[in-house]
């Protein structure tokens, strides 16, 4: 087993503690599914009136838990969540499906609910048998130790980690009607990160009362503005799962739909939580030393701007140049050009940290590169790209590409 990785230099410093959410009880345990001496199994019990929404990977080779969750989401309700780290339970045929069913059956007995009220997620090595018997054996003790406090939420965030170097959580409180509601999310992710409708694994909990259809719309919007605007290495996981659970414990008046004016503050807070989690994943990118924000303007529309931004963000040549603090803006021109979107070359502009190195399709004359280099030597990098006079804008987040990424992934299974 590989040694634990040092904490990313981009990790949050002294983050605020996660806020417990009424109607959510968690417990974690070390079962040895793959890792030794650290929690790798999470069990969550949810209040009886909990609604659920989710977005899942669009990979054509989804894991067995993803296939289960797609079906379970149709019920719109949830009572339990099981997550394991170290083994993704992917591409195992009937055996993989049976493992999920065994997890669901065990949770049903402990919580007293229908099968469709149990959600399952797995992350880790692809293609290996999931030792589901370890999960079955651990669940009764986990059910007996469920807790509703900050420590339990912290341990939940730790239990879902794989090559992550720090646990990821985010919380907000907001007024909904005449009630104060809490939103707390946890996430994991470090490599194989190029979300397509979801993230690696993320679970968000709120005590708000929100019907499942409205909850789904809110989550779709939040996911698109957060997780789908990030990339570490351009590889979309087979197991990407983002679930949002609303326990209704706050007893607010349920909104009529996602566009109900009463939900405006809640929607903003949900965006803040998901963006925070998504950026933490990028800051924990395997081998990352620099966090990069790419801002694109002047595209034909916002989706076009997003595609341009992600093409730049996924370019190994761009990412290695940033790793070396090299203001080689020609690599950005290359990436913009291959994105397949309409650009106005005579209006193309590129800047680093507010210092423009190219304007109107040409190099800035007599450029003083000293402030540009100083910016690129830092840990927080901003890249501005103008591609024309259109209304399309987008912001995406990524990290640099260092030899550390190779070191981690060359022996991932060892």
C-alpha cells in the first residue's frame, strides 16, 4: 500500500467546522476494503420525510452503484446512504449488481425502509471485486453508533477519501421563509476529475423542506455552475455521484417550484457550498501546486465559453507551463484554437493576473514580463481570455500538472 500523501499546499487553512444537519446521522468505520488503519466506510441515516435529487456520471461505463442510484432517484425519497472508498465496484457484471443489492438489503433491515430509499456509492480501484461481506459485517455496528454532531460529519468526509490529501466539507446557513436552514456538503476527489453532470463523489445535506422535483432543478443548476466547471486531468470517472438530501426537519413552508422567490437565498447558498466543494477538489488535484482560474469572455454564448475554458484547462501543455511559471501564452492560443468554437482572431486577448500579454490578436509590444512572471510564481493563478465580441462568458477552475501526478498514478494499485 502506498504511503499517505502529504497534504496539498493548496488545502484550506483552518477551515470552518462542518455544521450538523437536523435529520442526518452519520457513522464511519475502518473495514480494510483496501486501506488499512483509516475509515473507508460511511453509513448515513436520514429522517423519514427526506427528499433526494442527484446527478450522475454520463460515462458509458458506469459503476454498479451509479446504475442503482439512477433507478432509486425515481422515488424522490431517501432514508439511507452507504459509501465505501478503495474499491469502485465497476465492470463486475452480475456480481457487481449483487454486491449493491446486498448493501441495500442490509441497510433496509437496519433503517426499516424500502429498497429505493437506500443510496449507494463506491470509489477507488476499477475492475476489482468489492468485498461486500466486509460492508455487511460493519453496518450493524455503524447503525448503533450513528451520531448527529460536528465530529461525525468530519469523520464522514474522511471516510470517502481515496488519494485525497485532506477531507472536504462546506456549510452555509440561510433563511427560508421564517426558518433558518442549514446546508452542509462533503466531497472527495483528487484525480480522474473532469465531471460530466456530477463530481467524483459529493453528498449535500439540508434540513429544508423542498419537494424532490424542485430539489432536482436546484441541484442541476448548482452542479453546472460548480462541479461541471472544474477539471484536474480531463478524465471523467465511472463513479461520479452527486446527491442532495433534504430532510424537512426545518419545517419551512415547502416552495411551489424551483423558481419560487422564497428559494432565492437557498439557491445562492447551495451554489456557494457546491462551488466551495468543487474548488477544494481542484486544490487537492494529484500533485497540484497551483490553483488556476480561467475566465473566458466574448464567446458566441456561455456554453461556447465553457468549452473554450475547459479545453484550455485540460491542455497538458498549458498546465505544465503554469507549473513552470512560464508565460508561454502561445500554448493558450493553441488550446483556444482547438476548442472548435468560433473566435475572432483579431480580438483575441490573453492575460495573466490582470497583465495582458496579447491583445487584438497580437503580442503586447514592449511587454514587461516581470509582473507576469511574479504572478505565475504564486500559488493562485488567474488567466483571462477574450475571444471576440460575443456575450458568452464562463469561469472554470483547474490546477497545474506536475511530476507528482505521475508519481501518484504510476503505482495507484500498489
